[in-house]
C-alpha cells in the first residue's frame, strides 16, 4: 500500500540546474522527484508523462511555450483522469497581470516569477505539499465514510449504487472500475500503451460456504482482497465485482508482466492458511484470466474484459489453480465455441450491464 506521506513531484523545466537545486534543498526523504527532458526542442507528450508517473505536484516552466499557447500543457496535465488531480506550480520570467490571470484560468494552482532561488521555491512547495497531504487525507476519509454509510444504510439501494468502494474488502467496486476503464481506454488506445486486465475467481468457493458459517466465507473474501492488493502496484486499480470474484486493471503492463503478477497472486492465495468454523485450517486456490490491449482488435474496454473472462474460463476448464493469458488458441476456441461458456451468463458482463441500465 502506498505511503500517503510520500509526495512525488514532476519537474518539467529545461534547466537541469533548477532540478538539481531543488533536490539539493530537499528537506524530506518522503519527497520523490522526477525530472523529464522538457524544452522547446524536446517536448514529450505531457499526458503520457502524467499517465506514467501519477505525480502529486507538477512544476511547469511556462516559458517553454509562447504566451498564446502556454495554457495547452496545463490543460494536458489536468485532463488525465486521476483520483486527485495534481497540483500545478507554474514558473515564468514574464511579468503581467493578464498573463497571470490566464494561467490561473487555465487551471494552474500557484505561480512564481523569476528570478528566484531554490529556497524560494521550497517555501512555496512546503505549502503545496501540506495541501496535497490534506487532499490525500480527505480522499481517504471520504472513501472510509462511503463504507460507513453503506453499512448504516444498506437498505438504501441508491446509496449502494453510488458508492465507489466495496464494503467487505475495501477495494473499489465495479462502478468505480467501469468509470476508470471508460476514461482510461481512449488514452492508452490513442497512444498505443500497454494495458492489461486480470480477472480472479476462487475455485470451488461454494464448498467453503457450505462447510462453514457466513463469517468464515466473508473473512476469506476479505483476506483474498488484501492479498490481491498487496501483490499489485499502487497504480493498479483493484475491484471486487462478485461474491468471490475480483478484477484488476494494470496500466503500463504487457501480457508477460501481467502473467508474472497473476502467478504471484495465485501462489499467495494458495499458500494462505484460513481458519474454518470448526477451528481447523483450510486452503483455497484461484483461477486467473488475463487480457491485454491489442490496438485494432480492442475497440473498447469491454473487449479486453471479454478476453480476460474467456481466459479465466479456460483456466477453470484446464484444471483450475492456474493463470491463463488470452492468446491465439483461445481466440480460435472462442470463435468455434466452447461448450459451457456463455458470455451472457458471465458475472462481470452482467454487472456491467446492470450498471449501464441503472
């Protein structure tokens, strides 16, 4: 789990001395600096940088663009979907109230005019870092409050649909996952970025419920949710969409890397010891399916989920307790039709359909 006290700062400035001065004056080990080449001659795609680094604060040199176009990079920073948009600190050598007004209108949070020293910047950063930590604390409190509200008003169906957190596991729910994938798909598809979706289903979980009371089954689902969370990155989005079914969205992850993560999850679940109602221990296993974005073949996020869902079915069909990555053989089998597989009966697509109709 990521440390809420750790703050990442992305510096977009052509002056390497400026970056070195900032890091030299850094006062905390919990500040992580990221510097990327950024100048009129070397201009990265800012959306990609934000998508790769998920910074808390961006220090942006506004003078890299002329006065008519400097608001464009600000907009590119802020349009990347993130749980909390980054705080943007603009730096410039240009004076003028009109310029400053346009910068704030474009979405900048703070503004500094040269000349200034690294110490001057750090005085400003201290305030922005405190602000960011308060934003993170507020976001965490809001998520916890959502779970509390769900417990207090479980009979209120509207509240249950609107909350973004799964009450039992603390993971996101399928509503949040669907919103995330809808926003992210156009971004990684446009830039042809690696993206994988993993689906996890516990094997023969009905026998756990049949052999134990409801509390044991719930505790098992909760613990598995924690194992999934611990085995994945902070930038991965994890959700529970069914009783014992989980889904993970993995930005910047190709098929081979997703297989490694899936195997790490599978072995963690298999090795975990659970305690039954009778006090005896038991183990559970899982089947995992992975789908990876392929430009031209996947037209929306549901297409990737469809591959992951079919790979999950083939993992079950192939003996369970295994990880399957959707491949050409799966595509052929899916086209020919596999006995027992019906996408219309798939829990994940039923959940997506319910969310869309609601």
